[in-house]
């Protein structure tokens, strides 16, 4: 071999070696990156863990906090607000009643015609409309005029449609107002503060029913506001109308809250209220529940710190539809910061709340073999292109961890309520499950559940139902039923208007 030939061969060998080394080191690097990312997921999964032992601690904590919240004002992060609703619809109500539902994603106007036999809502009409954004920060007069006008148009339409409804002489109205209100009777309450993006300064401290009643008369509507409730109480009312064993209601939508039927003697005397029935519905405001047993991650801590209401609504921030997608986004972002498996960090990925929970559920429930929906949403919403299959699977895993934790915590909360009222088969908060508290003492208990997260997100619902069975055991859980209601928040207010109607009281 000549000198030139030798040099060429040697150079070729060096290049081959170099390429081989680069390939190997690339592989090593990518494996290392992958391990890092999987590490982020494992750590997240571990901290989010909700084994049965932990769920039971949360059940107990919920029952104990409920007790404390009832015992004294400020005694717990659970406000345990009295609603003054001391009777629930029974099914014997008759007549036509109206309701307005403000405080959810849509504003609703409703009418129900009741036939006087259980579950015989003869007819119901619901009209949904979004609240124009400028009204959310306007004056109370402008907001309530809009509401009253919507109701007036709704009532005027019926005159043309149905003479049996339009012949109703006296129109009575239930008002679902899902904001923190300090009630003073079943038909009056003071707004404590706005939430959910509303901010109308001249309204805080005012009586909500007065504001509505005045707007109705400005519109020339002869209607009387009979009941003021929030969405949970409305849902409980509809649940109870359908099934008398309904003892509690839970909302799991954009936000989360619960209420239940409490014995009057469990509510302390200093809160003194006149209950003719010995019971009262208590609005727990459970979104604010907190316990050291809740599995909290760095993502929860950061989400809370960045929120407009830090240290507030801790339970809600782990459970409700407003937040689940955002928690998942934060985990994906962390992974992108640790490695480039998602490519360069896009400007969308750093935007808070860009990954809405319905998108997250679409990814979680993607059953295409190549996880096409996951890829689409990552690309369209988070601007993450060309995601390999194993990374798509990783994203599904993140959604699963977030949702599983949320659903299981909500389940523990529900059993906590049943425990507080002695309907979980354990003999109340004092005693653990003992021999004499067998299923023979168990009575059927129904919990009405409403909200887009529970009703539209199948995996969430399945995890929640599964956890209820796990906590109570097969035998006892057969006595507990979760019943989905629809529009219960509004229809229930109309049903309560019927329960508290002067006509019903006259008879
Ligand atoms: P609101 O709570 O505002 O009264 P809903 O009860 O209808 O309204 O709940 C709407 C919320 O439910 C949405 O904000 C969203 O978080 C959640 N949601 C709706 N559809 C889905 C879905 N397909 N998957 C997951 N979450 C959903
Ligand atoms: Mg709602």
C-alpha cells in the first residue's frame, strides 16, 4: 500500500469510529433524558398516591372538620354555612314555578310544571345563555336588569306557546346564586364576596334577593322570589324530589362544593335558627377543605402560589375541572425543562390554563392505536410537534395520575359526609367499624352528583365510583348510590320555590 493509500484508509477508520462514538453517545444521552423524564413522572405519581389507608385518613379528616366547622364560626376551613332550607321537596308539589341560575358557566332561566306525584315534573323548560363579559364587572343594577330582562322574555314567550302555563296567576321564583352568601332566611342573604371572575363592588354586603326583586319590578314583572340557594342546594332538592333517600349533593364541575341534610341538634345553639323540622341543609363550601393528609405536590404548591386566591380552595384546586388540565400542563412543562423530549419549550406551553380539562380528558381517553388525539392536542394547543409514540403514552400517564387522585379525593370527601351523618356503616366519627355496625344497620343513602367533570369525563367517574367501593367495601357500598342529576342546580331552586310557596303553605 502506498503512503497515500494508507493515509486515506486510516482517515476513513477514524471517521467511522467517530461516527460510531457519536451514535453511541447520542443513544446514551437520549436514554439518560428519557430516564430523567420518567423520573419526573414516577416522583409525581408517588406523591399523588392515594392508597386506601390515606383515603381513610381523609374520610376521617373531612368528618372531623365538618364537626369543627359546625361547632364554631371559623372553627374549620369548612365554612359549613346554614342555608335555612329545613325541608326538601317531597314530590307532592303542584303548580308552575320558575328559577334563575347564576354562577355556573351559563346563566339559566327555567320553568317547571309539577304534577303533585313523585318524580312527575310534568314539564321543564330551560334556556341557557352566557353572561356578557362586561356585565361581570359592571354595576349590580346592570347585571340584575339583564337577568330580569331574560326572565321577562322567557315569560313572554310562553304566552304565545302554552295557555295552561300562561294562565298561572301568581308567579313564584327560586334563585340559584352560586357565590358565597350569608343567609338570614330561606329567601334572603348577603353577598360576602364575588368569585369566578365576577367583581361588582356595589353589590358586596347587599341582600341578593332584594337586588333581584327590585330588578323584577323595574321590568314590570309581577314575580316573587321565594327561595335563595346555591347550586349544591338546588341539586340536593332535585335529588330529594326524585328519591327521598338523598342525603347530600356534590357539584364537580368547573369548581366543587357539597351540601347535606344535617340534624338541627348537631348545629350549635349559638347559630340559633328556627327549624320547624329538626333538620337543615348545610352548605359546606368544601372546596376550601384542607388536611395534612392530602397528597400535595410541588405543582399544586406552585399553582396555588400563582393563583389569585393563594391558601384558599385547596381541595378544589386538586379536584375540579378548572384546575386538572393546568396541573397536567405544569408537569409537562417540568419535563420539557428537564429534557428536550418535547422539543424546544413553546410559548404556549408556558401559558397558564391553556390546557383545559376537556382537552385533557380527550387525551386521557384517546383509544386510537397511535394516540392520534394526544398528538393533535399537543400540536394544536401546546405547539409541541412530532411527538413520538412513547412520549404520547407518557402524557396519557400524566393525565391518569392527575385525574385518579382528583376522583379518589372526591370519593373520600363524599364518604366523609356519610360518616359525619352516620351513614357509612362505621358508627359515626367516634367509633371505627366494629362488629355491631354490620350492614344489617345500614340504610340506603343517595348522593346527588352534578357537574360537567363527573358527567362528561368517564375515567374520572370510574375512578370516583371505584374508590367509593374500595373505601366502604363491597357490602356496605351497595347501600350508597351516586345519582347524576342534570340542571338540578336550577330545577331544584324551582322545586324549593314550590316547597316554600305561600300556596303550598296555605294547603
Ligand atoms: P359549571 O361548573 O360551570 O356550572 P358544568 O357543571 O357544566 O358547569 O361543568 C363544566 C366544567 O366541567 C368545565 O369547566 C370542565 O372543567 C368540565 N368538563 C366539561 N366537559 C368535560 C369533559 N369532556 N372532560 C372533562 N371535563 C369536562
Ligand atoms: Mg353548575
